[in-house]
């Protein structure tokens, strides 16, 4: 009888982690849903921002639109030259 109690105790200890792993799955699932919702909000905010920029551009006169476009190109060109590759990639030639 004593031998069976020991086997039962060891068996319960072996299966104990399986009973608690379910909670971690639920937590991961909720966290994944929260990340998905946050990503959707971010995309929606980006759309609103872009539509606002477009409206702002459309309100301007033709001359101002041309200047804005020219300045945007120049800024993109200058910022592109300032962005350097990671130093290891530059050293190793990647």
C-alpha cells in the first residue's frame, strides 16, 4: 500500500506542470489580442494622419504646393545621406 502511495505522489508531481500551463496559454492569447488591437489602432492613426496631410496640401496655393514638394525632396535627399550603415557593415563591406 505504501508503495502505491509513493507512485501516486510521483505521478502527480510529474503531471503538475501540465495543469498550470493552461493559464500561461490564456495569458499569451490575451497579450496577442492586445498587440493586434494596438497595431490596428496604429494603422488607423496613420491613415488619419496621411489624410490630414493631404487635406493640408490641397488647401495650399499652387506655388506653395510646388515649394512644399521641392522642400520635401530636398529634405529626403539630405536625410538619406545622414543615415549611415551600421559600423560593422561598413568595416566588413556588406
